[in-house]
């Protein structure tokens, strides 16, 4: 006598934090939200005709990725779902935002650390912006906290290190450029790993 299969419970949908509802973004904005640890989140347009990408949910319950290409200017709508242990959730609530081809403040570019680099507890962050003014903040996307900041110099470069040594582990960061209280969109996600012992 066979026993009936255990019913599979559909996971709850993930949530979307960024882009904010109704916000204006650049063409390669940050997608970020919350989900079940270890799940893979997919973001699609509301018509479900194409995927915008995906990201894995970290130990802190956050997923994040940057759009890999350039979105077309105008109104956009997205929704997200997550796969948990082979079972796909339903869709999240829809999120609408507007893409600008040329935002008032361009996103900062992070040159260092390089993607997937292994660094020590006090890594160097450096990069470029398009206006020789303001301040760049480096944000840890897993907790939303600023871990470093730097004034932009006259050559449109910035250079800094974390305020406090970083703990060992994997990091996903983004950067924003602040000019007189007005913020750029999120820069592209940069992923790196802090190794505090035995590096090299």
C-alpha cells in the first residue's frame, strides 16, 4: 500500500524594496528585496514576456542584482518570485517605476575592489563619477548600512576605506553619489569576499 505524497507548500513570494514605487531610475538600476535564505529570486516584467535577471537570497534574507544591460526609457513594471527547494512561489506585488536615459546625477562607478575579488578587512574602495563635486557612499546591500564614504576630488575621482574593519565573508555593495542632498541612482552591484586570515 503506497502512502500519499506529502503535499508541497508553495513558498510565499519575495518582496521588492528597490526600485521604490514610482521612483525615477537610470537604465541599469538596482533590484533588491527580501526572501527566504538560500532561495533564488527572479524578476520579470509584469507581462511575463522577459526576465530582468535574478539573485540569490543571502544569509541576511536579502537578494540583490543590477540589470545587466540598459532598460529602455519610460514607464516600467516588474514583479518577482522565488524558488525554494525546487518549488516556485507565486508572484510578488507589482512595482512600477520610470527609467530616465540621462538622470540628473549619473551613477558612480566602482573600480576597486574588482568583481569577485578577495580582499583584507580594510579594503580600498575607489572609482569615478561624472561631476567634480559631492560625496560617494558605499552601501552594504545585505543590511542597507553605509560602510565607507569619500569626497569627490576635482578630477572626478573618489578613494576611501571602510570606517571599521569588515568581518570575514561575502559582500554585495553598491554606491550612490550625493550632490547637495540629491542622490544618484544605485551603482552596479559589486561582489567581493573579505578574507581576514591566510590571505595570499
